[in-house]
C-alpha cells in the first residue's frame, strides 16, 4: 500500500532519519493531502514506535500534525500535510521578518501546550517548523513537526550519544552533554530560533534590542537561570504587537 501511494509522489524533504513524500489518502470520507515519513533502513521499529506514541500523546495540540496511519513494512508513518515551507527556507527566501516572528510566537504557543502535558519536544529547530501563508490575520500558520525526539520532562534521550555541540547548536548545553531534558531546554532552543529571526531587524530598533536582551537570558548556560516559556511567549507577543522599526531589507521579499 505504501509503495502504491508513493507512485508519482513528490519529495517534501529529507532528514537524518527519513525521507518525506506528499501523498493522497482517504480520510474522513474524502481524499486529503498527507505526508508519508519513510524511515531510513537503519531506523528500528522501537524508534518509530516512540514517535507514534508521541503523536498519540500530543493529539489535539494545536500546531502539531495529526497521525493518520502507520506502516510496519516498510517502516513509515502518515501524518497530515502542512507547509509547504520550512521556517529555515522562509528565512532564506526573504519572507517578511515580522511574519517569521509571528511564526516563532505560534511555535511558543504549541510548545506551551506540549509542556502542559508534561512533554518536551527536544528538537526545536527551524527545519522542524512548517509554515503556510494565510489570507486572514496573522497571515501565517505554523506546525511543529518531527516528534521523534519528544519525551516526558526529566528523560535523558541523548545520554551516552556523545553529541558534539557544534553539530547541535540549537540544543541546550545540558541536553547535548546527555543530561535531562526540561521545559528550560526547549526554551533554549526556541530562543535560538528567535535570535535567527531577530538578525533581520536593525540593531537600532528598540523593540528588537529589548527582545535580544530577553533571548540572551533564555540562552543562559544553566537551565534553572533561564526565564520560563511563558515569559518568552509574552515577550514575543509584545514584540509582534508593537510594530518594530522597518526590518532590514532581505534579498527577496515575499
Ligand atoms: N507533515 C508534513 N507536511 C509537510 N512536509 C513535511 C511533513 N513532515 C515532514 N515534512 C518534510 O520532511 C522533512 C523531514 O521530516 P522530519 O523532520 O520528520 O524527518 P527527520 O529525518 O526526523 O528529520 P531530522 O533530520 O530533523 O531528525 C521536513 O523538514 C519537512 O520538509
Ligand atoms: Mg526534522
């Protein structure tokens, strides 16, 4: 069934663990677009099962895809389709920085819902965020994908993995070194994402300078000294509500 669904499908993206294709599936009595995540051969059943569990645990959270199906041979999952652009691509394509900051604010909202369920995402980075433009305000809709690394707070998913910080600049120092994940470690990753968008606002903009200061606090080496997710979420809300000075012109504006 997976092989026939893949026939003529287009590649949406690839990651360290999987290729992802756009397919059509019959769901709720109609054909809908979906994303088929086809795992690489070295990924084992246990890893896939763990991602499936996290989709089930986060069911109903706004801004997370819905799980539509699972295949054991080949190992694959089917989720609702989102995008078409990752936040990483949108930053490069010159999408309006203010829109991008609205997307980051939506990511904060999604993380806060996950945290309310005792879950930490642990892989918050710009190629795990899909965005699509909307006609209605706020002009953008955001989805946080890739729940493969998600765990309950306090877990040590990278213990003994020997991760190098230069390969995982978006992960907090305690997580890279194999320590416990926490709400504060997601705050660190979200602050890195915020910083990557803030770069597109002029240094002279007072609102950007204020947010940069908050981001700096969220990047504190010690998790216990970082502000809460709620605080960063509020600061992002203030930033997008008070129109900052015109953002720097990027190469191409969409
Ligand atoms: N639901 C979806 N809708 C549209 N595109 C998607 C969807 N899920 C994944 N993609 C695309 O496929 C890419 C790879 O998916 P995903 O991040 O889940 O794979 P991965 O191998 O676990 O990645 P990583 O290297 O981050 O661990 C994404 O960056 C995105 O471009
Ligand atoms: Mg990914």
